[in-house]
C-alpha cells in the first residue's frame, strides 16, 4: 500500500484544496488584529503569513475565513505525517482512554519504554549498541543545551566549534552557536562563551571562493589544522556541532565527503561530534537520519520536532563513553510527556512500515526536477538544493555583479514577494538563508506526486507574478 493511499482519512473531513485560479486577498481579521495588539513584538511567522487557522488535515490547513492552503512549512518540519494523521490521533486517544499519567518527569512507563525501543530500533546498529538517551525539556534548544553540558562534563573541556550559517535554537547557550548575527546583536555578551565558528561547506557560495571537491578539501584542511596546530589560538574543543543539512541557514546540504572527513578528524583528535537532527531527522532527507547519507556514526544526536509526532518532545541520544554526568545534571518538568511519546512511537512505526524514507526521496527528486524546469524560465532561481523533502531555492539577481565563483548576488527583495504571491495562491512557504533570500520547502512527508505537481505549479505562477515588475 502506498503512502498516498494509506492515510485512511475520513473523506468527509478532508479540506478541499484551493482551485487553480485562486488569488486570495488578505485583510486583517479581528483575530489577527488582537494578536498584533496583545502578543509580543518577538512574534515572527504572522508577520509573513497573516493567517488565523481554524482546521487542518494532511498537507492542508484552513483559516477562519474558509480558505485552504497547502502547508509546505509543516511546523518547521515537525509534522512528518501532516496534520491530524489517523495514527497520531489514535495514539493520543489511546493514552486518554487508558487513563495513563500525562506527565511523569523521568519516571518510566510502558509508553516511555516502547518509545525508547522504537527510537533505538531506527538508529544505525553501531550507534544503537552503545546508545544512551536523555529526555529534555520539550524543545530542540533545550536538547542542544543538554548536549553542551554532556560533552563539556565528559571531556573536561569547554570550547565548542560551530559553523557559519548554523542554527541550534534561541536560548542563550544555543544562541551562542548560531551563525546568524541578527538575534545576537541586541544581547551583547552571551551567557555561553568558548564558541569558535568554522566555515561550512556552502558550495554555491564557498567561503574559500573555490567550491567543489577543492573547496571541501581546503575546508577539511582548515579544521584539521585548527585542532592540531599548537599555535592555532583555540583550545582543543569538547565538541564540534553540525547540521548535516542547514535548515534556517538556507537549506545547505553538507558534502558527504566533508562529513566523513569531519568525523575522521574529530575522532582522531578525541573531540565529540554532535549532529543536530532536529529538523533533518525522521525521513525528512530520504534517510531516517541525515547523517546516514555519509555513513558516519556521531557521538551525540540531538532530536526534536518530528520525534513527538506533532507534540512537544526533545531528546539527546549519545554514545555511552560520554555518560559521566551526575544525577540531576539536566532536568525539565515536561520531559515525561506521555502523549508525545505515544504519538512519536506511532510515527516512527509508520515511517518504517510505509517506507516513507524512499517516498520522501522520490518526492524530493520530483519537486527538484520541477524547480529545475522553472529555472529555465526564471534566471532568478539561482541554486536549487537540499535532500529529500528538505529543499531550498536561493533567489538571485541575474543583473547584479557576480561573486568570485561567478554566481549572481542574493536577491533578498524578491524572496518576500514570491512568498506573498504563493500565499495568495494557497501555498504556505517559509524563507531562510542569508538575507532571507532562500525559499524553503518543508512539506509533510506524506505529500503525493499530484500534490508535488500542484506545489510546483503554484510556485511557478507566483514567480511569474513576483518578477513581472522587475
């Protein structure tokens, strides 16, 4: 049975997709007006996606005015199976029917034990054989904080190497690892010190101006030298933390040879390798975990988003040589969320049983092919990249002066216009990357071929509208 036909949705509950000729207009509703008046100035998504949502099913959401949208944001990758998938709803309802405790701190339950067994069953055998798990507060940033404590405690060292373009959360410790300067500027000195930034293998705009295999090799030489040169000026770090595919940084996939090189160099130096799979994990890239594309075994894997089956949950899985911290070294009231564990187990089983990794890879390839066809008509589509259903398009100004690699500059002004034109036509997309110039595609993994075609069609019409006046 295919993913598309196994949703088992009640057809009467489905949301009707917007017709092809859709062109919504947006006026501020009372809900949006109150949100603007009463919510913090730090709110972000409503500024770009001014919707008041009422209902959701599968890949669709419906707002209070009855308009439907294809959701290619999906909770920033949280909704692996889309909105209100039957297996998730059933798992949540069973917890309530059985009158299970909803929160248990870190006391165990049959639900929690099953969740751990399901998760360890997805790990590469070499990692599962020596894996330990720490349940964290229900956000990815808290799991990153826990990972930092873990490696610093185990190694006795405090420095951490992060990468330009990286995103690991918004708490002050995790924020110190972020490449983007914007959120850090107002804060001055951050609470966590000892972070050294490294160049990421951003092939389209290689920090060394090289790209390709040469850029990868220079990047690895730089890291190797930093860890082994006694005059490098940087203390031997406790860890290197990396996203295999940078999400917020612009959907930049790391070269697989580079990842293997990073693992080889860190292992030789006795430095823990932390892989942040918060957004890229659980079949998103066409493998259960993005690091599996390179065939490496990290020391620490940070997980959240899809792991809770749409509910808040975050964990750190790590190799047992790091398990030297003391009882209570990391805690959190909501680390025992039983509903999230039950929903997470249901999602993990579904991903395996329905071969969703292969489906995500195929749908990602299909969408990439559509985008490359559009690239022939729109020179503003500069770089199309990503893995599986974690894709991005870097918008460029073809009339601008090229960089050292011959690529036109980022067209930051165009990106929000494209996003807005997509929204008018019933498609929710998010932006990211340098200057917000990358359009990102993060649809639910159960999206069908026909729905992929529809996404590409809407995006093409939006590009035509957004570029018409340029």
